[in-house]
C-alpha cells in the first residue's frame, strides 16, 4: 500500500490484498473524540472510547494519503486535515494516544474476539527515543489529573473550553517523549502477563538517546539525529535487545499442527503432530529463515525445538526435536521444511504445553528458549476443532530427515511437510493466537500494525 489515492479500506476484493492489518490514530478537530482509521473491518463495540471510522457510504472512505495527513496533523506544526467529501476535520492522534499501545491491544481483541483472553505471540512497541536524564517531575506535571476511561482522557464538554484545553494539552504532550514511556509503564502494570520463565510477549524498544532530542520541527537536525541513532543501535546492549526481538519473531513463525490425541490410563494423553512454518514453501521468506538458522549454528550448538509441560519448563526435561544440518541446508537452498512428526505425552486435558525454539539470542553466552506461535496452550482440548481440518501437505514425506531425541517418548521417525499459514490451518476466530501480533507504537506516527 502506498500513500496514494486508493481507499484505505475496500479498494481490493482479493482475500490476501491486505495481509497486514494497519490502523492509525487521529483526533477530532475539536479535541472531543479519539479516532481510528484502519484498512480492515471489525465489529463495533459499545464500550469503545475511540471512534472506529467506517462511513456508511463507501465513497466517503478516506484514501491512504488522507489518513496519513490526518494522523500526522500535529497542531502548531500542521493545520487540521479536512476531509472534503464529509467536511470532517482531524488532528494528530497524539492528544489521546501519544503511545497507542492500549489501542493496538484492544484492536487485536476486537478483530479476534474468540481469543481475546489469550496473549499475543508478540506485541512490540517501538518508541522514538528517550532521555532519562530529563527531570521526572516534568512527566508528572504533564499527566492529566482527570480520571481515564479505558486509558483515554476525558473529553471536554464545552466546545471553546475544549479547544483551549486541547491546545494546552497538545503543547505539553507532543514534544514530551516521557509521556509515551509512562503509558508503557501503565500498560505493563495493567496486563495480566504470564509468569512461565519465557520472555514476555509484550516488548518495547525505546533507546536512550543520551542527549536531549531536537525540537519536533528541527528538520536541519534530521541527518545528524539519524546518524546518532544509528550509532546508538550499534551499542552491544542495544544489539542484544534487538537480537532477542528478532529471535522471538523467528520462533513465532513456527507453529504446531496437532493431528491426533490418544487417551491413556490415568487421564493423560499421547499427542501427535508436526512443527510447521507459516511461510509458503519455496518462498524467499523460508529461505531467509534457513539462512538465519544457519548463522545460529556453531561447532557446539545446533538450533532445536523443546516440548515441555509448563510445570517442568525449568527442570531441563522435555522432548528435543533437533534441526539437522541437512534440514537447515534444504531450508536455505530450496525453501523446503522437513521436520519429522513427534509424539509426546501430556498429563491431563487441561495441562499447558510449551514448544520453544532454542537459539543463541541476545545473551552474550548460552542459549535462550523462544516460544512458538500460540504457546503455551492446552492441546487435547484444542484438538476438538483441530481434527476437523486435515493438514495441508505440500510435499511428500521424507522418513530419513530429522532427528528426535528422547528414547522414552519418541518411538517413531517419519516426516511430512506442512507449509501453510496458521490462519489456513486453524482460523484465528476459533483457535488460540497463532499469528504474530505486532504493535508499532510511535510518538510520531501514532500508528500500529498487527
């Protein structure tokens, strides 16, 4: 999608026209409403504190460039954007959502309501830099003293008083990079994060600029500022964080396809399935994934998958599914994934299982486990829907490739390839989260994607 004249929503009738769901925030020109523009549709919610803009007349849909103009119409720098076909005016969404992480998290729940109570594979908030040496009292003074409803400031009721408050609030907020950090701190405190020993799925990248950032409109400082940021990104501590994020994203490109569960004595279950990848077989994405895994290999380490009961994630026990040199080479050269099927036992129908990819992450030494898409999750109960969709086999089985270690659990070795998207294997409306949910939360763009 380019910043052209195509409608933000409804321009294409192809099912895969907009594989990435994108939304941006804006504010009504009088400052009374927080707005959301999106290239997708979703049910309206009576509890929405933001207006999801979807005109009844399709001809009144904003074009892509119009949504961009509205979301970036920062007062004092740009005039409000007026949509000529409806006469509606908008300003930058930073008044209500300088960091739109709450919006992103709520949107993914409204898009996939059946899995709203599940954690996403990842929610990544990307900031525009911070300067922690700035006095903390500055941030406190800029916090609204009025209560919030769903983390949206109370809207002024008097038109002229509202405009005055809007201008005052915008003057304080748009250049206040600490406000976005406080929003993130509040968000982390609000979410019910899991405590299973794995990295949190809620991450924020916002690095110390080590100096006061230039003014919002200091375009003559742009090249210098960009060079400083690029240099900062080369710092070892920053690179470690970025590597961890990359490894988490790589791991979430894999998912588990359950094909059979067999009840055993004592209430346990034997589960059978395949570790698959969302990327299409033969694609450049799958080949790039192979190159990434190849760079992970050392004389003393090969990437592997580990399947564990959540109650045993810290004791080192579990079934290990090795990625062999042949598997990675075939992945890199041909974009073909060949991982054998695996059997493992779960103690009961309600037991949470984790499947993780072991990689050399951002840590200086040692390895780190990164969860596959949709984990942790209960497998036997999940199979009630899973069995209604047989796996989509994209190639013939290869019984020689791959290796499963653990003599007690892995008794059979044969493989079959499933290379399909998670949404094809298990629709997100009826399954746990099997798609990566990424929210790019910027104090400049106030946008996000998932």
